[in-house]
C-alpha cells in the first residue's frame, strides 16, 4: 500500500508541476487552490474550493465534466479570492477535470483539479479506544532522523540549538519512523504527535500549534511522503496515527494574513487590521455551559485570540467553517488516520465544533476524536462528550474528552498523608466515582502528564514508587491511557517547574552523539531501567487483557494507605493495589471477598511470580502491584 501511495503522490507532484506551468502561461492568476485535491465517493457530496489569485474574484468560472456540477461561485471581500461550491455525484469517476476562468478582459484560462479514488472503505478507518495505549510525542524533541532538514532556507526561524529550551532541536518525522520498533516493543498501539504542519513563525516554532499552512508538512519535520510513510509503517505494526489539529487559531504569519478573504475571517479582525490592541481570550471556558454567563464574557472567551501570535479563526463565517471541516477530512483520507486530537476544544464556536465532529463521524463511523478541555471539573468535561444529557440540549458529537479532573488529583492523592481525613488516595477514589456523570467513561483519555504540564515524575517529587503508582492507575483504569514520551524513563523538569521548553526535553538517544540512549538502554540509571521495564510489562499486558479493554470496574475505598481497583470480566480478574505504606504490611483480603479471589492463583504482571491468595497478602512497601487471574 505504501508504494501505491508513493505513486499517487508522485503523480500529484507531476500534476503540480503541470499546474505551475499553466499558471505561468496565464500570468500566475492562480496562486493556490485548497483543498489541493479531493476524492470521489464521500457521504457528503459537496466540495468547496478556496481559489486564491490576483483579481480572481472578478473572473467567471466554468466546469464541463460529467458527474461534477458547479452550483455556486462566491466572491470574497478581497478581490483575490473565489470560493467554488461543487456537487460531486456518487458515481463520478476519479481523475482530473478542468476548471475554466473567463476574465473581464483577456483570454480564458484553466487549471486541472484531481479527484482521487478512495482506497480504504470509510468503516475501515478504526479509531483509538480503551484497548489502545497512546504515546504522545513532541516531534522536535524526540529524535533527529534527518539532520539535513534541520535548517530550511527561506523560513523565518533557521537556527537549531539544543541548549535553547524554546528553540528548534531538529527532531523530525524520520526520527519517529526510525524508532517505531521501540514504540511497538514498549507496548504502545497508537502515536499522537504534536502538529507537524508548517509553523513558519519567527520564534518558538518547534511546538507546532501556530500553523501557517494547513495543507503543508513543515519541511523541517520532513515531507508529505514521509508523513504517509510514518502512517503506513505504523499501521503495518498495528500502531494507529492520531493527528493533532487546531481549529481555533492559526499562526500570525499564516499565508492569508496579508490578504484576508473576508472582513470577518478572524475574530476581532477590525482591531487587527487597524493596529489596535488585540483582544485575547478571557479563558473563561465555563461560559459554554453557564446559564448565567454574560454575552460579553462568552464573546471574549470564544472570540478573543488565544495569544497575540495566534489569530483567532471565526468559525461562524461559513466559508471558514467549511475550510476547517474539509481540511480535517482531507488529512484523515490522506494519512489514513486512526484519530484526531483537537486542541483547545472549548475555545471555537461550540455549534461549529458540533458540526465539525458530526461531519467527520458521519463520514467515518468507527473513527475517534478527542477534544482538549483543560478543566478539573467533571461537569465541564462531561458536557463535551457525545451522549451527555445537557440541560441546554447541546450535542457535541465528540466521542472522547480528556480526563483532566482525575489527572489533577494525582499530586494530592499520591503525596498527601493518609492520616488526615479526606486527603491522599481518597481523592483519587472520589474522582473515579464521578464516572456516573459521564456518558461513556471508558472513552475518556487519562494521562499522568502531557506537553503542557510538569512531568509526572516532577509532580511526584521524583519519587519512583509514586510515579509508578500514578502510571499503573493510568494503565489499568477504565480509560484510554496516554503516556508522554520519556515518562517511561523518568524524564523530569524539576529544575524549572512549569517551564514548557524543559518539559519538552530531548529524548536521550535521539541525536547522534548522545551519551545516554533510552532506545537501547545504554547509560540509563537503574531507576530509569526499572521504570522502563515496569511500563513495558504493564503496556504489553494490557494489549491482550480483555478485562482492561472492556471489563467491569470495582474499587474499594482506601483504608490504611491502600487503594484497590479491580477490572474483571468472564475470562479474567485484574487487581491493582496502590500501597502508600513505607514499611511491610499485611493486607487483609477479606475486604475483597465479593470479588471471589480467595483460593485463586494470581500472577504479578511485572515480576512474573504467582501466588494463591488466602486471607492475607504481605506487602513489602510503597508501590503499585498489578495481579492477574486468568479464569479460562
């Protein structure tokens, strides 16, 4: 399949050369067309093309192609834009067709547009779920597989300096491809990479969230062919690819910023164009649910710019809305994605976000999308998940949200003393008890940390036992687990808590000359090796554990510093014991009699040792224990 994609994209490159030649012949009337290509056979039969070119809005378009109808041509407020609405019949043939333009003066000209044949059935786009374990990567900091693309002439940020926390370090797509074996051997079944699209910004462009071209891979990360290669090779190994997308904003150096299509393409666009102070978001995400919220606060929340370098896109403009939806579908189809992670989910217009998710899930019924709602309040997080019984009748069509509410309990749950009422593990127990509020708890993504917060090892004051406890819960709870790269080797940012550049530290071994190589284990400390082995065994266990994937859940209130969580089904019982006692204890198993574990043989997932359980189990000290009994 990879070779067929290569041929397809080589043909596209050839078509682009032909297109450029035509553009020269017609004095470059057409600068770009987006989406750059499309496919036949979608459930939704309409396609809207953004055409950019000098005075293109004054030209009259024509299409004469069986199965294709031009139903509308809409001018932008700028004369250099024209939006073409096409209807593509379900039985239309794949191939190229000409779109002709007739200027007011001069000769008519045309360009060719390509409709491809879909090579994968829409129901075969399987999304990530609770049987998966997701590895989150900041690509600039993971591995430098191709040093030749570190610096690209003509881009605004050209220096590579690994000593600069907020500069580019050189990691790329090839670096991820080169280490797919490591990712797969660790037991991960999905990769979520921070955005890989062009961020041609003057500084701090490494993170990927200030996109300046929504259809272009950043050349410092690699090529479109390499992105497709990553997807295909990962799929061959049973690893899904999740794309990080941004519907809320773009980068201030986006190509359209010097000539915006409409007067309302951006939120607060008039202020921007007049050079007035930019209105930034108040970040009051509760206005999406708050029945008492003022319109002023609602408008500032969704309309204010996320930061001054990231113009806020106005999804209430129907052409912008269509642009974003088609862009998402284009990438799903191009890369054969296994999911989307949508950045800053509550910030765009919420009715648009519902339409966006609905359109995607209609085309790909087995797909998955996770939205970022950074809130420790389960009421807010639950609001966004499809199936929620919201008082305002809002339906999001979003299958998955992120479990910030449980994640924010970790520091207190694992570090606070168990001797004080209401502190310690009871906070984790109570947080999980909030699952009654969610429409689908097992389709929520849980994590110990990510690219925007302190490393979990830093959160746990670099105490290995506590870090293992936190990650054992992430990997056994009724959730979709996500692990940030380097958590498996105890990466931390304790020298600068909260510093994003340090949080996104280089993965050791990803650069030639690294004295420590986490991929091979060379130079790791004993604690790092122990954590890596701990994670690897848990991850590979959960890959085939039916109880973890879709079993029932029962937990017992923490007592004497011990919290027990069971996952079970007809075939298996998995028992997680989180023990905060420093010294040896005798754990009374009679408390768990309803789980019918007495007299049954359980195997320790990490150590491989087995024991038949009686009335008491000896625990040697602080840490996480995962036991499994196979019924049949």
